[in-house]
C-alpha cells in the first residue's frame, strides 16, 4: 500500500517542495534521515510502506528507503507541514473521533493517507486556517439541527455560494468539494471568495492575489451551535440568514449585554458547597474541575449522574484542601434546575477578555431553555450564555486591560456593550474613544464605514446602519500618563528622544536615574522590537525600560533582551485601585540602570585593552574594532552616548552623546558628536573628500531630530584617532569651522585621552556617581579648552587638542568642586587595578 504522487497529496498546500527537491542531497536528505531515526516502530512501518520497502526483508533500511527519492521528498514535505501544525492535527483528529496524542501527529497523518484520505494534508491546512481565524462568531441553534443537515448542506452549498455573491454584490463565490471536513459530530465548510484571475482557494498560497478572503462555517452537533468566521459583517449576516433558510433553523447570537449587578460569584461558590437541606430547585449531578490544589495538579471529575444524586456533599469534603469552589476553577457542570437537566461549559478567554457559561440544555423548547437560564441565574448568581467581563469573575483586571490595550478597536460598544473598563482607561488618557457611523445604500446595499452623502456606485440615498463607540490607543496619551507618574514619583523627565536603527525610528522617554540617563521605550504595533534592533540597542543605547501597550511580535525576544519591562496594564490596574507604590517605576529604572552599568563597565574594560594596542602597535591591532571600542569607553563616561554610523545607514558620524548639567545660569544640554579615525601611520591625514564628508555630517546632525526636537545644541565635533602627529587636522578644522549654521568647536582627541579618562573614571567612580552634574560640567569645560563658555575661535583652522595630560586637569577641577567620599583613592585604585582595570 502506498500513496499518490506529490501533485495529488500536496495540491494547494503551502510547502517548499521545490526547495527540498533541489537541495535534497546536499541539505534535506540528512534531515529526513534524522526523522526516520527518531520515528517509532509504527511510523517507520508507514514510511517503508509508502517507499515500497519491506521492513522485514531489508538489510540496508536507509539505502532502500532513499532509493525512492520522490517519495522521500514527499514524506519530508509532509513532515514539515505537520511540524508547523501539530495542534491543528490533534484538534482535527479529536473532532474526527480519533485519539491523537502529542508527538504522534506525523504518524496519524501518514496513516490517514495510507487509508485513502489523499487530500488530508490539504484539509489540515484548511483546518489550521480556520482554527487561527480571529473573527469567529458563535450562534446557537434555537431548536435541534435537522438530522440530515449534512446532506442538505452538500446539496445546497453551491446555492449558498451563489446567494452570497448575489446579496453581497461581489464577485463569484466558489466551493470545492474538498473544502469540506467531516467531523464525528459536525462538519466544517469553506467558501472561497475569488476576486482575481487565479483560480486557487484563498487561505493559502502566495499572497500576490487581490482582495481575497475565505468564509468558514462550522456546525457542531453536540453543542448545537454554528460558528461563522469572516471579518466582513455583511457576508456574515447574509450567510447566517441563508443557513437559516436552507436548514429551516433559527440562529441567535450569544453576545449580549450584561450589567455588573447581574454577576455574583460568591453566590455561585456558596451554592457549590451548600448543605442539601438549604438547597431547593436544583441538583448538581456532576462537576469537572480544571485543577487540584495538591501536587501534581490535574483535572478532576466528580459524578453521580447515573444515580441522580446531588454531589454537593462530595464537593464540600474536597474544598479547600483538594480543589476550589471558585467559578474560574470549573470547566464543566451537569445539573438539574427545577427538574430540567442541562450542562454548562465554563469558557474563559483571556485574549478576548470574557468569561462565559455556555449552556447545553436538554430541550428543544425555547421557553424551557430561557427558564433554565433565568432560574440558574437566580440560584447561582451568574448569567449563562452571556459574555461576562473576565475581571468580574477572576478579579484580575490586568489581563483584560492588557487585551484592550493590544487591540482596543475590538472592544467597541457594539461588540462589548459594557464599556465601564474602557471608560476608565479613557479617563487615564491612554486610549481615546471615537464614534463609528456605518451607512448602507438603500438602493444597492453597498456599505460605507462613515460616509453620510450619496452612494458612490449608484447615487442612491444612504441610511445609518449603526452608531457605536470605538476605542483606540493614544501614544500621546500613554506618554502623558507616564509623565504624570514620573512627576508623582519624583523622577526627573528630560524629554522625548528618538533612536533610529536602520529605517525604524524608536521613541523614548528619557529620564534621570541615580547616576545616568535611562530611556523608556513605548513598544507599539508600528514600532516593535526586533532581534536585530535589540542587538544594536544592547551596544549603543542608554539603559532601556520597555513599556508595552502594544502587541509583542516576539515575546521570547522581549524576555531575553537585556532590558527591564514595565507592564502598562499592571500599572493602570494598580493605579485605578489606588495601590500603585510610589516608587514602582523608580525601582525598575534603578534596576535597569544597575544592570546596564555592569555591562557598560565590562565592555569598557575590554575596549581599554584593545585601544592600548591601537595606541602602541597599530599594525597588530584590529582596525575594524576601533570604532566600537571608542564607543564603549565613551559610553561608560557619558551614559547618553549612542552609536550611529552604519547603524543609521552610513553617511553620518560614528556616534552622538549629550551632556546634561546645571549651573547658576540654568540647565545646559550640549550635544557632542565623534568620528573615529584609525591609522597605521604616525601622522593624521584626511583628503579633501573626507573633510567634506565631515562637514556633511554636521549638516545632517544639526537637522536631525535629536537637535531639532529639543533644546540641545551641537557644541563639539570630535575626531578620535590613534595618530601621534596632528597632521592635517587644521584642514579638517577649517572645513568644519566654515560650516554654515554651526558655531561649535572641532576637537582633535588622541586615543590616550580616552584611556586616561577611563582610568580616572574608575578611580573616582563613587564620587562621580554622587556628583554627576559636576563631572559632566567639567568634561564640557575640558572640551572647551578650560572654559564654560564657547567664544569665537582665532581663525578657521583653530581647534581643541586633547591628550592624556588634559585628563589630570579635568579631575583636579572635579575634585575641587565635588563632595569627595571618605574612601581613599589609593585603596580604590588598588582594588580597581586588580578587579576592573586591565
């Protein structure tokens, strides 16, 4: 027994089959061999059957298998598809009535193929897309589904597709017979809305087609429900009406409004453990709990249904030692209410932020169903078949707030009539609430989201379809809310800053920590941390705290990145409750500051060693590392230092930093930029193109957002080099001094200045931390050739030269104007030389 050729099995399936075939011998053959080696006996038997190998008669198993190259490539392609859709395979198997345990998915799929289900891979792909669909609406069948609903749908599915095309004024809809998946107790259909010239279904394949969509609907007999998946409201409503007509049923939406007074979870817990003498009108026959309170925790089911006896005494004996009587710890409940039996599934959606008691009442009469729901609500304190805001049940608002912040539009007043929490968030300013007013043409039915004049297609009159509130995240509001918290905690806010990594601009709120600047990043949908960005942020930015109001595209990366995080949802929740600590953000800022200082010190230590080599023996040092090591030394001394250069796409200086300090005349914010120039020569030389490039750097910097969006001035352009002779620095200075709209100082900085600065910084680290304002002021004065104020230079070729001896003068002035700690410098130096300094 074997399976058909690749064209049949993988028809319409998204898999890199051509890639596997072209690189089979060099790359993928060994990978498939690993799959075979890891396979269990049954899987191996299926593989050999498909490849035409007799497992009992072969002495060279792998050689015989790999003789059938095409089948091996097909099997590996199937393995790759299944590996990415294991959960879908298990779910589909369960709905088909098969028990598919974890790590047996590949074996199950091969078995299905060998049993003749040759389009099973296609169905897995289809089911996977259905299971991932975010716009799924659930309708309950008022009465039972017709016993022959499957045959009715098979006969009328093309008619349903035609009705959709006609009533939605769209291009044709198409249903392929294999776009149907039969369950043990239900069925799943897909109707493709094909609007391009490529006759392929819409949920897979390359996305070069235009305006494509897939309309799914699923019927589950056991739940007596119909689920429709499409993001288009008009299509969903038309399909619901068409299904009602074809099957002669009525579908009603379970999403209904609810008030907080309708929910009392304490009553529910009391009912579960109530004395039988105090209970009337209901009996609990069975209960399934999600977990136990004893290790290892596992689900537990209690039942006396066959005896028709109430299990409350049994539940009471297990609470609280073995299990809990809280509503969010239950998964299922079987009971009788006034003699009417029913089952309740407890559905909890953290992502959507709701809790629902989904009823399955054993009756076809709507009146009895409604009486069951009402009586249950009266007796147990919770309304069934209603979406209850999750935090009303669990008491945890954080998950719901987080869900709202990630996708606020889905929490519109049409979908979620209860807007209490949305209103609270709007009061903080982190979200704004607008109004949606969709209109529909009275003639042709075309819909417009907010249009109020005539129809663009037929000129017909438009009528208002609905009016509802739609919240959305406000970046400005989040920024202002955080600034108010900074002020409350006494954190000094410097301003909004941006950092560009390649073509992406990252926004930061810059604050003062204990001894350095800390940047707080707003992680939003449009600007999300990526792996490459994190690597560059590690190297070049100040300590970073991430505030996360938006979607996280890579949650693992967020955890691994060397930054701390502030959960905006948690902050808002605690703030609304009045129990947000006064130092909540401060603690995180100090934490990331300490972690960053350790990293920066380690990098600076390594840089010191490399730069010493560059100074003494340029020919034996790594010139490609020169720019990076310069940054590490500067970054330890000036925490605001940023790496630019290649990171910003080139055509700009290697780095930028800001000096912040106060004097009697006010606050200084001085920007400095540097460019590293490594040479194997003793003499510093720049040709005319290079000096012109330096001038261009200045133009770009003074027009950059770092300068234009703040009160910072570009006060110095520093050239850092290992050349002993200043050579043509006067030529470079002349070019810089003639730059229009810039009146800063060119600076020639020999690498020995940075080496001496590194030693001096580590010797006086504690004093610098306690006097950071004075240190930054004295560093600025040193760059100014000993003066706090910049004056006009003597001539265009003038510049400032800095060597190791200038560091001695810097620290002499610093110590004279600082509160020096009692720690003796000699002891500190002895310690540093043994533990930190090279």
